[in-house]
C-alpha cells in the first residue's frame, strides 16, 4: 500500500504555458510547428506576449519530465502527498502558479527558491494539430545540492522508499542525483531514472554513467535506447539485446538486479527482468483520438511507479503505465481527469 512520502522525485520544474496560436506568431519568434527548442535571447519576451495575445485560450500546466511523472503517480495512488518533489523556482508570477498547481495535485512540492533567474517555462503554441515547444529552463537549471543539506528536506529523502529522477537533472545538478541514488542503493531502496533524450545519452554520458551503478529501474523510449546502444558500442540494433545489455551494466546492489523498460510508441513495451525479456502490448488507439503525444512517456513512468509503490508485480506496473499514457495522449498537455478508472 502506498504511504505518504513513499515516492520522491527531483527534476527541472517548468510551467507549461499553452495557447491556441497562429502561424504569424510562430514566424514572429522564428519558431517551427512540431518542433522543440530551448529559448534564446530573442524568445525572452515571448512568454508574456503570448499570454496577452492569446489570453482567451491560455492554459497553465505544471511541467518538466520528472514532475509530470510524479503528478501522474500521485493521481493514481490516491494517497494524499504520497509523492514529494524537489526542484528550483523563482517566487515570481509563473513560480507561484506552478507551485499552486502542483500542490493542488496533492504533490508535496519542496521547492528551492532562487532570485537569479525566472521560473522555468515552456511555451506550447498550438496551430491546427501541430505543437511548437520553446523551453526556458531559467530557475530549474539552478538547483543546488544545498537543498539536500537542509535537515527537513533530507528527512524526506530518508522517509521515501522509492525515487524517480529523469535524465534531465544531470544537466543541472548531477551531484544531487548521485547523492539520492547512492542513498537508495545503500539502504536497499528502489531508484529509477530515465534516458530522457538522445542528447542526454550523447552529451551527458559521463554523469549518467556515474549514477548508473545505483539504478534499479531504467526507463527509455526506442530512439533513446538506440542512441545509448550506439554511444556505448553495444554492436547491436536489436532492442531486446540492447535492453539486456543495459540491465547487465555494473551495479552496486547485486541483490537487486536492474530492470530495464523500453517503450516503443505503438509497438510493445520491452521489459528485461532477471535477464528475461517480456513484451507487453500497448492499448490500441485510433489516430483520430490522439490529441497530443507530448508527455506520454512521462505518463507511462508515472503509471508504472504508482503500482510499484503499492507493491504490485511487473505486469500490473506496465499495464498501469500503458493506461496512463493512453489517457494523456487523448488530452492536451500532461493532464488527467479528476478520478482515475484504472482497474
């Protein structure tokens, strides 16, 4: 049974600001439909501009990969504050909205506050069925390990039995990721992470491999797994073999063999556990019912974790992951109905 504080995550919190935009607005800021980029200097004024220009359609959704997964897990456990989240924000307009929205979702958001940069935001500009994403990491990039040195916060780390940190915080504060992962390993708890993006596998390979010996569950999608295999010269393009090789990478706690979970869009989910490969079909969906695939991977992880903290078996964890992803892709952004109906 899930308990208060049983699952803890650290990530880059971003406030997703979603609007029904126009091709002209994209052109104004040199953005492309169906593309995702990091904000440059020319985009800095865009966030206020879009909320003013398209004020009738603006929606605010707490975002960032780890927070997405934590919010989904929280929703599915149904236990108040079963989840804790660490991340850095500014006490500005967008920071206050982000904190309130995450707290309304029942997540215990223990934020680190900075005045050095604005709260991280991600512009989501919808034109027809296309989405253009432009993220300004801002404060999210300024998280420091000092947050873990605060006794009240470290107590929350010690209280948790499960941890989830996506790959993105390796770009901000790898020391914090390693500190939490090491604690989990030494205490025989469960630490999960995610390959998160091909560029993480390529350009942040060193911090990723520093953490890998402490990883009990490794998530990733097909393109991330393929990139990881190339970077580590696995010499195979067979995803089942790639997953096996990932599972076999050196591990500190040998009593707990690593589980690897690879999602492949509409193709079956590959799971390697105890050296054995199992495939799980996803829930079929018609293309006309898909609204937005952004956040589907995060939702899958959240669903998986929700059953994991309840002590359920692998098949149930994957089933709930597929359920959560299926719900999210039929909605705009990483959002969900008031009550889950997962059986």
